[in-house]
């Protein structure tokens, strides 16, 4: 593939969980809190990049917060998000496919599965 993949996510926070004492069902009061941009440079495919972001960065939701992967698109390695076009700093998380496990060594989904 040789280019990069721009993966976007949406984050929601459950405001009902802030006062929850852990007993019974957690109150549900979800609010959208924006999202994140991940640029995976040199990924073999869009699906591989999306799967990596979901499995190693985002992980499973809980009663307090959830981050959902919205999808990915192929972009050039020097791609800038809309926010980066207007700001003088980087707002996206950028990772090289070949060195992705240096920063994210543990699969969050597998870790949660093994703990169960």
C-alpha cells in the first residue's frame, strides 16, 4: 500500500456513571465528546490499520466511556487533518506500521479477555 491510513473515532462519556456507587445497573446518560484521529503510516491495508487502532489503541468500552472506530481512508503520509490545517501543531496520533508495537505492546481486547 505504501501510503497512510487516516482512522477516525468518536468518543462518548456516560455522565450517569459519575455518581454511580457500583451497585445495580449503571445509570445511562451518554454525551458525545468528540473523537480522535489516528494516522497509520505504511499499513498493508485500510482494514489492517482500522483493526490495529480498534484492537490496540481503542479497546473495549466500559460503563464510563466508549470510543468507537468510525472507519479509515487511505491518505498520503504527509496528510493533515482539518484541524491541523488551521493550527500550528499536530493533533493526530501518528504511528509507523513497522514500529506500532513499540508504543502499543499489549492488545487491549485480548488483555480484557484474559482477565475475565
